[in-house]
C-alpha cells in the first residue's frame, strides 16, 4: 500500500483542498507540533497526493525513520483530515 492509495479514498474528485504540514519539536518524551505551514492551497486531489508524498518522505527522514504506511491513522471530520503515525501528527488536509 502507498500513502497515495491510503489517502485517495478519503478525498473527492470535484473538491479543492489546502495541505498543511506540521513542524515538530522533540519535547523529551516525544514530539509536539511547534508550527504549521501551507504546502498548498486550493489544489485538486492529484496535487494533494503529491504534497502528501513529499511530506511523508520528509517526516520519515527528520522525525520517524521507522514509520510505515500501515501505521498511518486518520482523525478529523468532514472538513479536515489529520494524518498521524504513532500519535505523531505530520499532515493536515482541509476541504476548501
């Protein structure tokens, strides 16, 4: 399974999205969100998937090298999806 396949079913074709990455700081016991920034705004599903893939690769290198796609979980509601691994947030996808 790829991250793109995992996210694909959560998104609709005719919607636009904003993709937000989270900067994480080690707080001694784990990771806390320090700051967030937009990777893209008002983009289609294809761009969301591309942004998610890029963020996933950075997340693995900088924060959790042993992270696996099968450990990605979703939280949120109809307007926002939070992606986490082992309770560590790394990406947010918002419906515009």
